[in-house]
C-alpha cells in the first residue's frame, strides 16, 4: 500500500532550512556520524527528515543528532533487547507502506549493531530495503592505520576471556588480510598482550576517538603497542585495533597453555598421530615439539 500524500519533513544544514524530497516506502538503513556531526550526508539528512519513523539503537543518542539538524521525525527504540518484540511491529508498518529509517548509535547500522534480522525479514517479506551509505569506524580506521587495505577481515569484538580470545587470535592469524577489531578501553591492554603472544611482532595500529577532537592513532608492532598500553597510555573512547599480516616465512608463536589445550581436545577425539598432525598444522610449531608434548600429556597421571 502506498502513501502518495505522505508529508515531507525538513532539515537545516549550513544555516539553511531545506525541505526533504519524497521518500519511497520501505526500510532505509542510514549511516550516521561516528563522532563528528558534520560527517552527516545531505542524503542521510533528507532520508531521516522524510521518514515516518526512525528506529534508533538508543533514542537519546539519536535525539542529539536530530536536534542538531532540526529534524522532528518521531523516534522508536530498536535494539538487541527489544528486537524480537519490535520486529513484527516494524514489518507490519512496512506492509502498510510506511517509510522507516534504521540508525545505530554511530556509523553504519548492522556492523556490530542490531538490525541484521530486521533487514533479513524485510527482504523475505518483499519490502524494499535501501542503504544510505556514510561513516564507518572500520573504514575510517583502515585508511589511517598505514597497513595494507587490499584485503581486510572485520572480526568485531573478541571474547572477553583470555583462553577463548587467544584461541580466536590464533585462528585469525591464518587469514591473509589486515584484521580489524573493536575493543573496549578496559580490555585493550590485555587484548594487545594476548595478540602479541599469539601472533608475534606483527605491524598494528590502535585508533581511538576517530573523527573527534581527541582522535589518536598509535602505530607499531603488537609487542610495542602492548607495552605502551600496559604502561598506562590513555585508552578512553571508541577503539579500533588493526593487525597486519606476518612477514613472509614468519610463524606465529603459540603458548604452552594454548598448545596443551589444543592437544587435550584433539587427543580426546582422535589418535596420538592424528592429534599431533592437527595441532602442528594449527600452531605452526615443529612436529617433534608437539609430539614430545603430546607424549607427556598422555603419560601424565
């Protein structure tokens, strides 16, 4: 069902009040600034102004953005805690021909933010889904890190526990690309220490508060950055960590705890020979060392 008489909203940019053009029915996924409000595109402003409703991860955050640009479109919360309840209501509004905009707190929605299931269900139901591109912390960090950009792999947040984090870092180390991670300030030093232990002296960068007044990018090897933040370097705000590939021929280090964990899991499911072969392939360690440790573990009381 279409709504040809849909009233258009307006917005203010550069001190000029402008009327938004008509917006097509459907779900519009809109990127918003990651810090600097001036990074909002004119198309994004017009989309938010012309929508019937804006679905926001945190309405308090989005209200600040809308107030800055004089947009009065109604807001509704859509986040991981109410998504199951809200999704049927949103789909019903789309079926009625509404124009809905989806935003996250900052950056491009669906990238480490809620919204994937909503887009998936909207597509399955035959509703139009339109992307309004713009800021992304992943790309903003990638272009200033000084690391290769031809291939990159976005991981998001690693596990908070050391064992799981180290295991995943070892897996990520086999990917032939620049690795892009998000991390919280309180876990940054610990995560960098684990990355240095698992991946060695790879080139890396820590970018924080991108596009904001206190934007900072620290570059160095993983051990250098781990030591820097362990010594108390400021780690407030939103943080993106980027890790480059190992130099040709370099093997990633593996700790005894990690090797033991892999061996115990493998030995519980396969023969000694098969377990040694698997762990050798996973860690890059010499087979004789893995075999010797496997024998110790099997003989232990």
